[in-house]
C-alpha cells in the first residue's frame, strides 16, 4: 500500500449559535466582504442578522443572492465581475451547494485575468485566492474540503469539475440551527443523500483507513438522528447529530471519493435542473445492488453499524435487508423510487451517461465502468 497523505485545509467550528461569532471570525481576513447567500435565508431573517452584526462592527459588505439558476458558469462570471468591482477582501458563502460553490469559485479566480471559460475547460488557476468562509445550511458538503468545484457549463449544460487551490477555504462554520430552515421533506432527502455519500466513500477504490473511520462514525451518528438511540444515552438534538454526521461524511468523501449515484445526480442536475439530493436518493438502492457482487462484506458491516440489520444476520441476507430498509425510508418520505418518475426520457438519460463518462469520478468507482455500463445501470433504475 502506498503512502497516505491527507490535508484538512479549513478550520471547522461546529456548534449551536456559532453564526453569531461570524463577524469576529472574518475580521482576521479583512474588512470588506461579498456575502453570497441562498435567497431563502432572507425569509428567515438570517441575512438581516448577519448584515446588522457586520454593520455594528464597521465591516463593509454587500449581499449577492441572485443564485436561483444554480452554480452555472454564466452566474459565476457575473458574481466575479461584481466582486472585482467592489475590491473585496474575501468571500462569505452561506447556504446550500449553490451558494457554497459560487462563493468558492469567486474566491478562487478573483485574481485571474484570463477568460473564465478557460478554467471551466480545465485550466488551473495561476494566482492566489482571496479568503473564503463557508457557512453551510445543509449537512452534505463534501466539495468544500477538496480542490474541486462542480459547475454547470452554460455553453452546453454539461457538468464540469473545476480545479482550484488547495488552501481556498479558510473556515467552515457549521451552525446546526441553520438547518432548522429545512422542511421535513428536504431533511429526509438530504439525509438519504448523505447516507449515499458515506456508502460511496466506503466502497470506492480510493477508500482508506481515514475515510473508513469517518464513514463508520458518521453513519452511527446519522442512524441516531434518523432512528433514535437504542438506549437513553444519546440526548443530543437531531439537528446537531445531522450536522456532526454530515461533516464527518463530507470529510470521508473528500479523502475517498463520491460514487455513481452522486455522479449521476450531479450530471442530471446540470442537464435538467432536477434536485441532485432527490436523484441520489433514488439511485442509492440500485448502486448497492450493483456493488453487492464484489463489496458484500463492506455493505454488511455498514448495515450493522446503522443498526438496521441484527448482528447475527450476515451474508446476502444482511445486504438484502439493508437495501430493503433504504427503500422503506424512501417510501416513508414519499420520494420517487425510479428515474422515470422524474419525467425524463431514456434519450435524455443517454446524454447523462455520456456526460458522466467524462468526469474523473468514474475512475474511482467500486468497479471499472464504461459509458455503456453506466447506461445499463440507468436502464435498471428506470
């Protein structure tokens, strides 16, 4: 086995009401910031609280929340132009994956002078980034711990993974209270997506002792959040357990890899603007069925960690019970169970298979897969 090297670049602060410490934290990196925010946070007064606390401390700032179209290259260019015009010192990205991705892109390419599309096409940044502080409001954020950012190429609607600097994100501030803004349906969908990310990291060809450790503990916490504790020992609120599980599983994913469900979810989202958490939840059980032929022992172990299969049940029966449990969770949350439920045609999904085959994640799956293999998988889940 080769040497294992892993670097966690950002500091992580996790705890209730940590958002109130944001102004104090950001002053380390400057006094003029662009806040890239999920627009839904305006409805809960979150942005107003932040801007008021910044004003009280004489921190200059402006808010950019026009991100409803998602993290497209066109939107990224618009945000970059605004940031450069304002001569900011840093970026604060608060919200879900759209806000976090656009925020990191602006920070990464703020000092670049070349055409932005060159970087969308794979060119590496040649300048230093400006500081970026990420405040996630969801509990599935693997990319903030990597040197990659997913983006939709506005020229052709294809998913691209942009390469950025290793030291891009300076701080990840996780306040579980922000997750109270999620609806129960959103929470259920994202929880299944996080479970999918954990399983993908565990079964990936890039899995290692570090990622395995985080997956196992992360899924244990996720099970407590979703199903409660078998004893009265665990009294931690659900949103804190979800936040802790999400950070651990995101770190696991960053040191291992995402898998086929996440890859297809991102490519479908880029092509057809369908929620990636929803797609990922549909594909999880099919991914497990595909992997069961050659990763059975790992799947069996995870089924016991999540306490959905009794310890005495092993082998194919344990795997089947685990997959059945996931499908029961999806049914309980009233989520769709097949790709055809998303009103997509096989012709549309054939483009998705081609897109997925061009993303580097394809080399890190539990087994080697060609574009034809991906299309066969899609047909099975259709």
